[in-house]
C-alpha cells in the first residue's frame, strides 16, 4: 500500500469513530407518562405498541397501569393512548394495551382517563 492510501484510510477511520451514533430515546420518569383514551396531539411521535400487565388480584388494575407507565417510560414516551383492557382467567392476568407517544411539552396534559370496560376471556364467562 502506498503512504497516501494508508493516510486516507487512517483519516477515514478517525472521522467515522467520531461520528455520532443513533441512540434510542431517553427514558422518561414513569410518573410523567399520561394514560388516556384520546388521540394524542398531532405534534406527538408514535413510538409503537405496548402492554402493561399484572397478576389478577388486589390492585391488579393499578399494577397493570404502573407496568404500562414503566414500559412507556423505557421507550421514551410521555403519553399512552389506551386501546384495550382485559382480565383473563387463564393465565390469570390483567392486561392493558396501548400505543406509546412522545409529545412535546406544549402539547397539553390531559387528565388520566378511566380504562375501558374490561372484557373477560371466554373461559371466564
């Protein structure tokens, strides 16, 4: 190899090592994640679907909501639109499904909504 070619490869290696890399979204605080049933403001970015779940029993809905908030926060979301709420007997789980969004601070802060009526699995009926 020629000296010029080696120098070019060295410069390209150094430049590429200094280039920024794509990181995932920064995690948010779960207490800052809003859980609502309404469409998010148009300025919000869809981060994907998610599920919160907890074993059936005392405080199952509260625990599933906390799990949903934690999952959304790890995704970098601050807004979750609820889509389904289910209580199943087999396995005994309370599940909340939704879509996570990252909304700018100026997008507003709607209050948390109550979940849709739970649907029981066929086995539970």
